C-alpha cells in the first residue's frame, strides 16, 4: 500500500518561500499567478490493513511530519500500489 501525503502551509500564514516564488514567476512575465503555496509531497510505501495504515499515517504526521501550528495535511491511501500513474515531464528547452 502507498500513502500519498500532502503537507501545505496554512492559508492564513504568510509563507516567505511561497511568496518569493510567486514574485519570481510574475517577474518572468507570468502575471496570471495571483497566489502560490509551496508545500511537500510524500509517497510512503507501507504494509498492513487499510484501516491500520490510515491510523499509522495519521500518527506519523502528528508525531513528526507536520507542524500543526503552521501546516495542514491531507493524505490518501492507495491500496493498489502496482497501479501505473502517468506523469508529464518536460526537459529544459522544451
């Protein structure tokens, strides 16, 4: 099983890295960018029953992965860890 965890700064808090990246994008001409939140994406391979894994991931987030004062978390459990996920990637220069 795979846990897909997304950790983001809370919306009500100013996040300097996110704001800096937003300003850089706008400076490059991407003026459509009005807001940006920079976060973390984790994929954790786990064993166990789905209910147990959900509790385990919640405990990992609470004890180590997430600062509840400044961050919010969401996660999904993918029971089909053999599933192929399509990804799009472009190299430099296009």
